[in-house]
C-alpha cells in the first residue's frame, strides 16, 4: 500500500471528522469507522495479493479471503444501520470512499507532474 495514499486518507479523515464533530458527531464517527474499515480492507487485500504472487492459492482460500474482506464493509454499514444515532451511514460511506478518492487525487497529481 502506498504510504502517501494511506497518509492522505488518514489526514483527510481526521480533518473532516474534527470539523463534523462540532456539527454532527454521528457523521464524524461514521467517517472514522468507514476509514478504518477501508484501510483494513486494503491491508487484507495487500496481504492476499502478496500470498497469491508468491505461491498458488486454492479456490476455496480465495473465496474465503474475498468473503472476509467484503464482510468488513458489510459489518461497518450494518453498524451504521443498527445505531444511526451514533454512526451516520453517509459518514461510513464517505469514509469507505476516502482511500479511493485519495488514490485518484495522488494519481492525477503524479501524471500532471510528469
């Protein structure tokens, strides 16, 4: 995982969650939950890809790995649905997207820099 993307994701999450903590604490907590879920997902994906490149994987292990990664996202969204007064579902969604947006922004800035 690119450290710049991870750092930008965490920085954006902290900044936006501090701003929203004064407006709506549930959105702030949703952002943090979504960002943590996204970073966990990406970390597990990185581990899985390293194992796949180094040695062959069975199809059962590939399916279990995919289910575990998807369950992280599902659980974070379910938490937001079950306790909406504490965790905002839109905050979780944006938190899940922060990593992807950070990756896109850094990729575009690198292409413009060349």
